C-alpha cells in the first residue's frame, strides 16, 4: 500500500508524515520545473530558489507562505508579468526551512508585510469576500495561546496519535481575529495554496472540548488536501452550490465533502476524549452533546453527497472510510 491509497479513517502518524513529505517534495519538483521554464525568459539569479527546491526534495519542511509564493509565481508567469515573477523568485529564495516542527504566532499587520497580505488574501479569496481576518490583540492571542497549549497537552497525553498527526501535518498555526466588517465571522481555516498552515480565530473558547474539536477540524482539512494531491475528491462543477452541514451559506461540492468528512473526524476526536478519565462530569456532558451535533452534521452532509456528488475514485475511498467509522459507532 502506498501513501496515495491509504485512506483509513483514524489518525495514522506514519501516513501523515508521508503525506507531508509528499506535499513538500511535490512543491520542490514544481519549483524546479518553473525554474527550467523561466531560464532564458526571465533573467535573474536562480541559485537560492534552486536551494529551496532541493531542500524541499530532501524532506525539509518549509512554511505555508512557500506554497503561497509559488501559487502567485505561477500566475505571474502565465500572465507574462516578468518583473513580478522575478520578485517572487527572489522572495522564495530568501526563505529558510522551518526549524521547529510546529510554530504558533499571531498574524502580523498585513499593511506592514507583503507576505502577511498574501497569507490573508489566499486564505480568504476563495470564499468570495464573506470572510476577512485581522491581527489579534495581545490579550486575545495570549489567552487563546494558553488554551491551545492546554489542548495540545491533553492530546499528547490522552489521544497521542491525533497529536502526532497534527504535528506532522501542521507547520504553522497563525492566530487571527475575524474582521468585524465582514459578512460572516471567520472561526478557522486552511488552504491548499498555503498547505501546512492552520489559521485559527484567537477568541478564547473557555472549553477544552471546543479546542480539541477546532484542532481536529482544521487538521482534517489539511489531511483532505493531501489526500487530493493526485486526484480531486469530487468532479462536480465548481460553480454548483449545495446546502452545507457546517455553514449557513451554500457551498461547492468539494466544500460539502470536506465539511462532511471533517464532521466525522471531529466526532472521532470527541469520542476519544469521552473514553478517557481526564474529563470532568460537566466536560463529559459537553462532549456527548457536541458529538450529537457532529453526528447530525455528518448525516446531513452525507445526504447531500449521496444525492448530488460526483465522487472520484479517491473521493469514494475517503468518504467510505468515514461512513464506515460513523456506522461502527452507532
């Protein structure tokens, strides 16, 4: 079995590490392809971007902005914006491999950093402007960081396989707040174009259950992005919109697929919490109520998928594993 056909539902550290390596190495190969295509067309020094590409191929982890810069570089080359492409080649060449397995930091002011503005744009542009994010205030970021540390400590002790999977998939957690002027409040997100990045609303939750759900939720999206590395999950028209189990606004089928699978993953994480003796009675009641919601969201999403989805072979395998899990727990 290769990394591309292992779609088992439960967290698997070895698979997560293999998927993360695959994503980074693919980026390295793509950078080398871009370099070859640009030689003789764009006159610049390619030495440093070649270094980055080779380190990616060698298994080094690079931050999410690397994927974002590559995305914009491809668009600049396609549009023959050679000056912009040169700047992006130089920007990628200035990057360094991540020195820690997982970093946590607040979003910087987008007005002061071109890379931060790029992170914000790529994180929110696919949703048509209904979400917007801003830098968190110090108090919110500090309080949320404490809750995050408590959630990670709980996972490491009580659900170690999920803890290790998250550590393998996530390179950087970026703390944000929703822009109060946006039509909808941003709670958390990730993007294929910023793979390895997890953007979290730094509003303190005051709930270990909610924090674990949040981590399980967003890491599950990164897993699905990695699963779809070689083949999309659905083949529906991206313009078609359907009722979503997790959002009030209609979503493309790929978003419905993500939301449905993620609901099952959240259910798994909370169910594992209930199995431990580390919860108070109040937390146990909260967890049971949360999983009633997670189950219903999965069922609602799966009904939409059954009726409207055009699943690829990969999509069928991934969703079948989630359905099997949900059936196994009643």
